[in-house]
């Protein structure tokens, strides 16, 4: 799986101009299931993100996890994270998991993140979404399983 994490003070996702998911202080997680990913990849990614120390402690060092700060997450599927731009000017997305499997792994990832103790809201898989955020720091981190 591939994820782009953004530490946020707030984030929301809209479909048809209606907010369907949002978070306060915590994480915006853009997530993409890749070809060959399985349940263990979703579980590993969720465990890594729940424990990742990218929030500041009292000394101003990135030493706290989203769980440590009682933060929440907004999880948004984004197959374009699988973009291959190595040839030409039009990205290819053949490295992304097929839609049905991508949706299953997206849902499983969110369930696993909740099981790790992180409250989550989500976007809508396959929908045209508008994501708004206030990146805190800015802190943006790329993860691959």
C-alpha cells in the first residue's frame, strides 16, 4: 500500500458539495492499494501510521503519535498515488490495485486503523471528492509497505 500522510489541524472531504468526512487535529491519510497488496499490507500500514511519531511533544520535538495526542484521521482513497510518470507526459495507473480489490483494502485499512485506536472518518471510494485541509507544520510523509 502507498500512503501520503499530512499532519493537519483540520481536514474535510466533500462530495456534491456535502461534507462526508472530517477531522480535527490529527491526520489526513491519502491511501492507495497497489497491485499485489493483501490484507497484511493493510494491517502493517495501519499499525505503522498509528505509531508514527510526527506530532510535537512539550519540548517541540516530533515524538508523539496520533494516538498519543488523541487525534483523529480522515482517510481518503486516492488511486493517483500509483501514478507512473516514467514515460511521456500522461501518467499511467496500472500499478494500482483493480477497483474492487482497492476498495476492499481501503475499507480494511480503515478498520485496522480504528482497531489500532485511531478514530477515523472517510471519503467515498471512487467518487469525485474535494479535499480541504490545513497542513500543520507543514508535515507531509510518504509511506510504502
